[in-house]
C-alpha cells in the first residue's frame, strides 16, 4: 500500500465515529488491513444475501443502503451514508453473516473496506471499541424504528415535508434533490406520487423549485405538515 493510500485511509478512519476512538497505533493497524474501492454512480458495494466479509467506511461521495420488496419492483431506502459514516458494522456482532441490505453508490464514491476478521480482533483486544460499536448499532436501530414509524403512521406529504426540512437544515437554501425514483425510495412511495406532492407544495407556496433544487418558502407550514 502506498503512503498516500494509507494516509487517506487513516484520515477517513480518524473522522469516523467508530475508529476515532482507537489510539493512533491501533487505528494505523486497522488502516493497514484495509483498502479503498472506487465506485461509479449506481455501482453496487454489496448485495442483500451476499456473505459479509468487510465493514465499510465512506471516504467520499454517497452510498445508498436499501432493501428490495418481495416482488422486486419497489425499494425502501434505509440509510444514505455520507463521509465518514460506516456501513455493515452490525455484521461484526451478528451470527447471520449475510448482508440484510444492498448498498450502492448514489454518486461517484470512495469506500474504505476493512476485513471483518480485523474488526473482530480489535473487539477482542479493545473492550472500549466493542462498546463504541454497540452504541453505533443502537443508534442505527433507533433510526430504523423512526423510519418504520414514519412509513406506518404518516402520509407521504408528511414524510416528504420532513425530508425537505432535514435537508434544508443540513445543507441550507437551494439544496439539490435526488431523482424522483430515488426520493420515492427514501420516503417509501412511488415516483409519481413524489412528483405530484412536490408540485402541489410548489403551487401552494411552501417551497420553490428550480430544476432539481429546492428553497423552503414557508418553513412554519412545512413543520406543521411534517407533524401530520
């Protein structure tokens, strides 16, 4: 591994909530086990049902984590992993060594892949590292429960309003939207309903659309709509 590649991996791990808790020598030890993969938009990192061999940390870009419906026609996005988030750490504690989800690049991305055996050794040797992983898994479970609650109890308009508010809070005015099929997967519906709902919000003056960019025009109303 070149020094440049090792430096990039160490920098990514240092920013990640899991690996930032390791001491410098331990983090470099993990980095030397790892390698970086480059993904084009739409290229898969792993598939649902594939044996688990790595934990992944997003170094650049954006990775979509999703499940496909029983008939294969509908996707539910469970998480959009941005730098420096990790994917697949739950497999380090699970006896079911198969991915329960599919992960693919939503845009050109760089991902650090760390062998699961190396993670297991660090957990055996560093109890604090194990506690950090457990905390991360608990937080991810909470996120999934909140997603289930939104899909089960809130209308599409409410879920979409909350998505727009979250993006606005994170990125500010004029944030870019994904495609309607991608957005539909995130909020748990179909692209036609997303399109109609966005247009309705635009016509009512709640948001302003310009191409695929959005400005929040009436945040107070969107907050009420998001609460259902």
